C-alpha cells in the first residue's frame, strides 16, 4: 500500500469523524448529542432518526456490544448504526473491530463496494490481522479484482503459515507446495480463494491441491468441495469431477451450484438424460434442455443438439427465444458439417446459470 494512499485513507477517516461530531445546524447538533441521527458513507439502511431511543453509548466497547446484540436480534440496520457510533469516539479504540463488523454486514447484503471500504479500513488499522486480510481478499475476488485479491490472500496465507511456525513455504516458487500447513484455525476461505485464482490461471493441479488440503481440515467444506468438482471438470478429469460433484449434491441437495456442476459433468460425458435430471434441479426444465443442446452443439454433437433444443422450444414455444436461436444455429451446423462426436476438454459457461469460477458465495 503506497504512502499516499495511506494518507488518503487516514484523511478520509478524519473527515468522517469530523462530520459525525459536527452538525450543520443547531438542530443537527442536538440530534448528534442525543446519538439518534447522523449520516455516514458506510450506512445504507433505513433512516437513523428514531432508530434507537436509548441513551448514546459511553464508550466504543458499549457501542460495539449494542451492535452485536442488535445483529443477533436480526436487526442489521440497528447493528450498523451502533457500529458506526463506535467510530465517533476520539480515541478510535476498537475502530478496527467496528469496521470489520460493518464490512461483514455489507458483504452479507452483497454491498461489495461498502464491504471492501470497511474491510480496507480495518486492515489499514491492523495490517497483521489474518481475518481482516482474508475478508478483504475474498470481497475483491467477488468483485473481479484478481490482482489485489491475490495480494491480500497471499498475505493472509503468509500470516497463517507464520502463525503455525511454517517458514518453508515460498509462494514465489510454488503457491501450493506440499509444505503448506492448514489447521482448524486457518482462514479456509482465503485458501479456497487462492485455489479459485489458480483455476482462473488454468493451473488446475495447483488449485485441486489447495481444495484437497482444505477438505483434509473440513471434509464437508461446501466451498472447497464445489470448487474442487468444478476444477476437475475444467481439467477434463470427468471421473473425479462426477465423484466430487455427486458428493456435493448429496451433502447439499438444495444447492443449485452443486447440481449445475454435476449436470455439466454429465454433458461432457455425453450422459444427456442424467444431465437433464441434474440441471432440472438447478433451473427450469426448458433452460436445462437448452443448456444440454447448446453444449452438445459446441462439442460437435449436432444430432443431440437439435434434439434437445427442439425439446426446449416445445417446452416453452412462445417465450424461449434463446433456445430458438440456438436451434437455428444447430440445424445450420448439422447441414454444413459431418456429425463428428469428439469431446474436447474445453469448459463452457452455462447460458442459463449465473455461476462462475470466481463465485465464492457457495
């Protein structure tokens, strides 16, 4: 982090504190003294006026405790209100905790920009905190900021390895060396995030190594399992992909991504009816039929493509223009090219699902 950026963030924090302790009119001064109304760049809930009728907190600790109580009571707006009030004290004691909790609420709400801002400030205050760095790296990965995500996730793993007394790990040489150590206190999501970055770089063997390491610590890890199955699929290891994706779908039967991964694996294996059964658990049937037709067309199996795309159109003839467009293309290719049925090891993103390799929400 550059010196100028650090000064910028510190200045922004100072301005925020000044804004929170100064009103623009006498009425606002009274409101702020009562602790019932303020504006803040990290607040996005309902109007704060009247949100809390209690006396204002006397310390940052009390404000954070109130925020924790509100969060556990399923009142996230009030929790944000109290955590932000913890930042209004001149001492800035426990400000890092307040920023982290603010970021966590925004991450749950998928307010990624605000989550990143809050996590960044927590990490600026406590740069050696493993959880702060991990959360910042994960949210950057969700936002598609791979370079900065990699930087913060590697820093997280370095701190975790140091915590365990492991000095032999050198990320410059091998990001996922056999010397890498994980335990139940490790930030497992950060390791999964690095695995995702490796898959994005087509370094599937390294990605699979890290996912398996996470599963050795937590053999039911949802994120590690679904990403491992998808990584095997990307690498063309269909037997391994089927085994892992079937286990994920069995353990998490309501998880659409697990069924989608399994369906894509079956398509790659030309087991189209098995794929239809799996994909239909993740999306409407006509979309599953379209995906099977679309992927089989990309594989050169034009006969199957026409069959499944016709079924998709018949399933929803008036409203499914995507399937009709794909059907026209498949019929044209069927006429122009011989029905070669050779499967390559090239992954294709589903037209119907929104899942992608950088999705860490599962």
